[in-house]
């Protein structure tokens, strides 16, 4: 795996054995170290041990992180990679990342949003001196996951070498296709709040409903914070009014915020906002605090669905 141009390379690596993983990535790491690149490996603990064993003494110059501590929420994971690249790119020709998302145990909603995350990487790091290899274990992953990997990665690494992915889809088109799929109807007991410019009323009612659902104080505060960010945006840019639906199960609190406006910004909340700007931070903050954020927008208005894990 070679490239001479210090700009984004984003590859999917398909492997089918314990031996295939380090065989494909040892050279990637050694070549990077020889070039003075910074290298971060985020994958399973088994794969970290296999790769470190093949690297030998050179492993001391590679940063190893277990995937379970990194891949907790798409927005937070992308932000963590952004911080890592920003911290190291001034001191190295390129930042090389081995990043293997966790797919096991994801429900269809989470699966779709983690697939979106893989696509958004192409926009988030466009033009950056970053080389990302995303491993996919063909022994355990369903075909739909590997098929999506071919759509979200411009190039593929297999046992026969590196190839352009014929199925690769521009991230704007890919995310648009996801966003045309309607969100499922709420389940269980649903509480409804209508809001307008009087946000203090919305916050008071939302807090009361959250307590009725059995949320603790910390959960209520986080919920009110993220919903207030979304509703403030809706009031200022989405017609000044809308509706909140709130429901929960034993693991997750879910909140829908709908308004009559249309959201036309690309990759909302995924790309880091300009720290000097006085606006544009709301959805970025929401993605840092929520486990998942789904957005649907069109002529009939905008729907944002926030998922927050219960403590």
C-alpha cells in the first residue's frame, strides 16, 4: 500500500483470518514509520496483539487503542479522529490510521449511522494528509456491511492488492440516499410537547416529562441541553415553532424534534465548526452528547431524532 501524495486516502481492508490482518497492515505501519508518519491503530484487542507481535520493536512507535474505547458514537468518534489529526499533522508528513468500527450488536438504526460515518470521513478529511485503512472481518460480518464498505471507501485492499472500488459513492449522494428512508414510528408511551419562541416553557415541560419517564437528574440535564440546542435552531431557522415527541425504553431515551423548515447544510453536525464563528456549533454539540442523531429534511419540514443512552 503506497502513495506519494500527502492527501486523504481512505481504504477498506477485507480480511478472513488472524494471519491476514497483520500480513496486510505490518508493511503499512513500517512504511509509515520509515516516512516519519504518525500511526494510530484502533481495532480489537486480538488484532492489536497480532499486529504488535508482527511489528516487534517497531510497535513501540505505534499508538494502539482498543476499538471499544473509541467507537462509542459516530459524532464523538469522528471528533476524536479530528482532534488526533490536528494534534499530530504539524509534526509529521502524514497521519496513518487503522480504524476498525464495532459492528457486532448494532441495531439497524446504529448500523445505518455508522455506515454514514464511514462515508462522511471522505468529506471530513478531504485534502488532509491522512491515510485511513478500515478493516472488515469477512468471517463475522454480514454481506450488507461489506457491501456498504465498498460504497463508502474509494479503494479496497484485498488479498490480491489494492483496487479502486467501482461501487464507491460520493458522500453527499450516499448520505442523501440514507436520508430518503423514513424513520420508524415511535414505540411505547409517547409524550408530546409543542414549542414556540418561549423556550423556557419547553425546557420546563421537557424536564417534567423526562422525570415522569424515570430519568435521573444527570440524564434530564443532558436531555434538556441537547433538545434546547435543536429547538433553538428550529426557532431561529425553521419557522419559529414545532413539536417534540419523547419516549424511552430501559436502555435509551429517544426524542423527535420536528419543525416546518428545511435544513440544507451538508453533513450537519459532523464537520467541526469554525471556533471563531458565533454560530454553527449547535448540531456539533448535539452529536457529541448523543449516541445517535438521525435527520430527515424535505419540503414538508425537518425531523431530528436524538438517541441518548440511559445511565
